[in-house]
């Protein structure tokens, strides 16, 4: 069980819920980082009294430092600040919940310092899965999934032989636009896309859930987390979000993990593993669960999922291009500069123009990420 944690992205949805778990279990919080929300970061710092806080936006360091001048807390900023939070001697587990590829470098820093990782940042494994998992093995650290789907698979694999697995089955709610036609999707507003039927999440991941890109990123992440080839990973639409994912074994048995759609449950498991602890979080009432239904995903209506499968199959730097293009496109959609249906168009165009590197270094991946963003934003 984690006794002392740092949180990368403490003001985001996962970060806030991680602090709720830490508060409930009385886990010491030594480091906190945020992108730009200094109001909430200050409030968190005053409650949890970490040794270090870091703000990614360098221009806000002075104001944050002034606000916390009455406390014995070191205030840092930028990438170096995030790396410092990730590498603290006191910390045994780092919650990696920074949104986007920005979480990659500090997460690697934590791994190289021997910290276990409670991983909520999909993009770390999507863009650099081979490198990250190799470093984790080298430094003998645990990568513990926070995503409800990967946590479900992790739990369904417990005590079983990975060589006896037939396939991993990732479930998806289908988002707010399940069953909608292309004509319907042309009219989607930002408000519509942010209205997820089951989960309360940050804006970027909520849009990804609406486009099914979130599930595509999870497929790529599962490939690296569980060392499972693409052809043995499947996606099913499960609108009730009760079964969070499943594992089918060679004898035909299927192991599934069920629970309420409350992210604090998988967060807590990642922080208490291999133990389980009591909490007052919402519990699943099976008597109120009228039915459990499943559908095949609509790859034509939601091409982001297809593009993620294609990027993983192509390998090399292509998943990094997929991720960068998606981050930019989602950002443009949230600013109402493009339509919802333009998101996969932008991604497919970026992938089509890219000459992939089959064996990229970390520097190659970071450069490809930057190039992809620059090309899209200059259009």
C-alpha cells in the first residue's frame, strides 16, 4: 500500500479524486502539480501540506509563491517542477494524471527514480509504451492502472496465467452519441459532447469518450500494460457501464469486474494494492441493475476507434501522431473552431502524411508530437 504519494495533475478530475482517496485513507501527500489552476492548487496545498508544489505555467510561479509564502512549501514551475514532484525521495507512489503527452517525461522520471506509478495518463503508454514498460521492468516498479477498464482487466487477471488468456475485452458506454447518424453528428455542440451519460470526467477525456477515441487509446494502452497483441484485444459497447472490462480465458471462462461508475474505486485499488480497504464510496446495487447489454462498436460512425486500431497496427511513431492530432483537434473543437465530425478527419490526414519511424527514441517521439501539432495548427 502506498504510504506517501505525489500527484501529477492534482487539480484535474483524477487528481481531485485521488486526494479524496488520500484523505479517506490518511495517505501522506508530499508533492502536487497542476497546469494553471493556482486557486485550487493553493487550497490543496494548504490542506495536505506537501513539501513541493509545481505549476506547469511558468508565468504563474510568482503569484503561487506569494500566496504560499506563509507555509514551508517549495514552489517550482515548468517541466523541471513536474519532474521534481515526480522524483521526490519521500514518495513511494506517483499518481500520473496529467492530461496528454505532457505527462510522459515526468512519469518516466518517476519510474527511473524507482517510484510505483498509479497510471491515469493514457498518452504515456499510447505514445511511448515500449520505452515506458522497458524502463519499468529495468527499475522494477509497478505500473498500476487507474483507468476503470484497465483496472478491471488487472483485477480479472489476478491469480491467473497470462499465457492462458484468449482475449481482453474492453467495454465502452458508447458515450452520448451512441446510435446517432452521421447527419446527427454534424449538429453536435460542445455542450452536447460534454454531457456523458454515466461518468463525470475532465473535458478532454469526455470528448474522447464521445468520439470513442478514448476507447481507442485504451486499446493501445492495454497492448503495452498487459503485453497483449492487437488481435487479442476487443471492444464491446456496454451502455450501463456496470461491467468495466473482461478477460476471456482459453477454457471459455470469462472473468469480469463490476462496480459503480466511481473513479475513486480504481484509484483506491491502485494506491492500496495488493490490499483492499474499506471506504464510503458508492456501491453497486445489482437489484437496481435491470439489464446488462452489449453491442458491437460502430467503426464507420465513430472512425476515431478505427484510426486507433490502425495506428497500433502500424506501430512506431504512428500512435504518437494519432495522439497529437487528436489532442489538437479536441482542443479546436472545445474552442468551437471545428465541428465534432472534423476531429477524425484531422487525425486521419495527419496519419496519412506521416513517414513513421519504426524504432523511435524518446526524443524522436517528442519531436514527432511537436511536428504533428505544428502542422495542424498552421493550417
